[in-house]
């Protein structure tokens, strides 16, 4: 099934697809074992940094072969692309879905950049996600000025033709200093205005009850990155300090198991 169809199915069922960033073989393995175990679909996400780290062809081949190996329903998505060129490379490499993040530009410019990407992606039958409003990146201010303005939603979706829309309703990327408090009233308004698939970014560290409520209020794609990266690295650090073992095939598995556990929990939270 194409991602767009699956998102539609989940939107109608008031559920969300979990979108997980992977960084290497080990994080990918943990994610896929989780999805396999509870038989739920998952979106595999790559960022520009992960592509630079693994190499685009390697990263895509790794994901594709894992999808076949584990027989999990899954799609590959480019997260937070900041350039047309990167998107074009990824579409040529066979990605199912791309995000153009022009959210730091004024509305008109965001529309113009996003519309161009939608046109390009149509040649590949790919799903396009864009961001309206601004979800703070690591260390940036999280005040309400960046929140998605419900009044802009209709114009943005119609003028660009995007399928999926990342909304700014109180989440942020990276680690939270204070417990986030999502603006559900705003989310409700947005979901009443548009049929676009609403995406929650910065979901790592958001309390479970708020994630559940966001899905109830119309979010149908929930992105998790920071928690995956942190779970893996904090545990590798701990494991390395606790043992003299230097065989990576013995050191890594407990950290992979923790990724698996984390993803099972998140999949249940959003997709059941
Ligand atoms: Zn994001």
C-alpha cells in the first residue's frame, strides 16, 4: 500500500503512523524488530545528517533490505530537507516520501518553495510533507509566536498541494527543559479546517497522555528521533563502561533491545 493510502486509513481510524529516524544498522534493527513483533507499520526516516553519515545509496539499500527481511509494512521518508536538490536526489534514490522544511521563511516564500517540491514529487508519486508555523529546533525559543496559525492552513494546503502538514502546537526538537504543554484547541481547529495529514514533530519526551490526545485530535503521523538516538547512545556508554568486552556483537545487542522496547511502546501508543 502506498504511504498516502496508509495515512488516509490511519487518519480515518483516529490512529497515527509512527515515524522513526534511524542512524545506523543497530537503530534500524531495533525499530524493525519492534514493528515485526507487534505487526504494525512504521515509517523509516532519514535526515540530511544521517544521509551524510551513511551515504544515500547505503542508507536506502539498508532500509529496503530490512523491510524485506523483516516483512514489515514500511516506507522511507526524508525528514526536514532544506533544499530542492537533496529532495531530488532522494526521490531518484526511491524514497516514498519527502519533507520540505521552509518553515523559517515567511508564508509566501514557504508556499513558493513547497509548491515547487510538490510538483517535483508528483513525477515520482511520492508523498510530500511541509511545515507551517515553526517547530523550534534544538535550543531555540519555544514561545507561541511560531505556532501554526489556523487561519493560514487552508491557503497553505491549497496553494501548495501538500499531503501532510507538520504543525507547531507546542512541541520542540531535542530535549525538553520543561514538560511540554500542547495547544489542543489549536490542533482541533486545524484538523477541522483541513484534510491534510497532520504530523507531530518533536514527540520525544512528550508525555504519553498528550501524545494520545494529539492523535485523538487529528494527528496521524508521530515523529520520534531524539529518544531513539539518546536511548542507543546512553546505553552504549553505560555498557562500555561496565564491561571489558570489546566484541561489538556482544556490546551492542542490549542497546538494540532497548530501542526495540522503546519502539514497541511508542507503536502501541499511537497505532492501537
Ligand atoms: Zn522534526
